[in-house]
């Protein structure tokens, strides 16, 4: 079993930046699907789910990142 180590501040910052870009793109795709197929279409719903999943990951990183920042500072 591999040992696990928390992300460094730099890695966490990079992950957050990349997730912000992904979130923006997911929002754009979700809006495009809604415009093209309607809000009730499965493609639109799935695009919204991707957007929501990215948001939840950002929240988790924020929660865990705040505790990591305080312990390494």
C-alpha cells in the first residue's frame, strides 16, 4: 500500500486554478445544452451534473485546503 501525502500549497493552488477553468467551461457547456436541447433533455441534465460535481470538488478542496494552509503556515 502506498503512503499518501497531502498536496503541497503549490499543487493545491494549481488544482484550484485548473478547476476554476473547468467550472467555467462546464457552465458554458451546460448553457449550450440547455439552449440547444432544453432544460429537461438528458444531455443538459448530465452537463449540469458535471458542473455540480466540479463545484463540490472545489468546496472539498477549500475545506481541506484551509486546514492544510493553517498547519503548514
